[in-house]
């Protein structure tokens, strides 16, 4: 019994140590895609699920990692903050705004994740935090997209956000999404443009794939615990071994890059799962 107790204590300590390391360790994962629609090669830095985390003082490690990649476009794909009230979370909002400001001179797009959306819906709980965030990031130079798109003529790229409703995030439920829903929210895609869809929840790639050339998602935090040869263990909706836990996926010619995220919330647990900055090189064919 003593030996079993000691083993359990050692395992718990090991989990704590690994999680502490991985919550503060930052890796860069690079992907390459190509298309005949592209006018000019383009590099995108994709940041997702920071949740108010910091990588070095004032996020200088993250900022440096992005700058080293020298992206043409920076996309922040949602959940850069956590939907809570109080002074600590006002500080996290300021960090998100300051992060946008650090990339002045770059084209920065900001999309809405489920945490920003909760702050928007439930202002009786979160006060004016949503307004502080969105007004702040726009003042700092970001383009806020909410089911909107912006066309970048230089590259022939449409950057499109998809802001989905709360029922698509609820835990323990099985919800299907149809392409018609996406078109209702975002309009018809221009098939002559290369369309990047900022879709925070990767679970619905089957629907996204008919609407975009490249989908950028996050939300699952890499499955929280990653096992060799298996991948992530749990999704944000508490389903085991999610299909789209992190990496690049291909369906019907559409690509989806799923970020493993830059932070965590509530339970700060990341096991064999360091924080990740994704960089995507889009090549002209």
C-alpha cells in the first residue's frame, strides 16, 4: 500500500511539473499549402486560444516568435481572453490589446471565439468587457471580423470570419452543422477568390470544407493531454479522442489547420502538449 501511494504521489508530481512546463513552453509549427487562386505567396501567423496567458514579460517571447516568421498577415482566431469578470480579466483584456499593438504595421485580423461570444451575450455577468476588448483591439490596429470578410487584392484572398451560436459549443451534446447555416451567416463564397475561413470550433470541418479553401480553427487546446501515436485525449465538449485535435487536415480539397492553442483556462492542464504558434505559407502555383 505504501509503494502504491508513493507511485501515485510521484505520478501526480510528474503531471504537475510537465503541465507547468508545457503551459509555458512555446513551439512554432509550420505548414505549407498551395493554390492556383493565389496571386502572390503569403505567410500567415495564426494565434488562437491564448486565454490571457503570457509567454515572457509582456508576451515578448510570443511577439518575437511571430516577428521571426515575418508574416504578411496575422490572424487571431478567438479565445485570446477568458470570459470572466474582475480585475484579473480586465488585465487579460489589456494584454490582448497590447499584443495587437505590438504588431503595428502588419495586417491583423481578429475573430470571435466562444469566450468572446459569451462576454457579448451575457453582459449582465461580464459587464462591458466585450466592448473594452473589441474597441481596444480595433484602436490598436486589428480588423475585427464578425461573420464579415475582407478581400486582400494583393493575394486574391478573402479572410472570412464565422461566428457560430452557443449551441454549437455546448458540452455533452451532439449538434450537426449544414453548409446552408454557414452561408446564412457569411453569404456565398466567391469561388474565384482563395477563401480563408476563421472557424473557431474545428468539429464541423465537414460543413466548412465546402465553403472555404483554408479553415483556421483552435478551441480544443490540442486535446489537453496528448499521447504518442494517439493524439489529444479530450475535446472542449468533453468527448474523448477528438478527430480534429491539432494539425492539418484535408477534406474535399479544403485544408484545415487546427492550432493546439497558446494557453489554457479553468484547469491549467497541458500534458505533452506545449503551447503552439501556427505559421502557414500559402504558395502560388
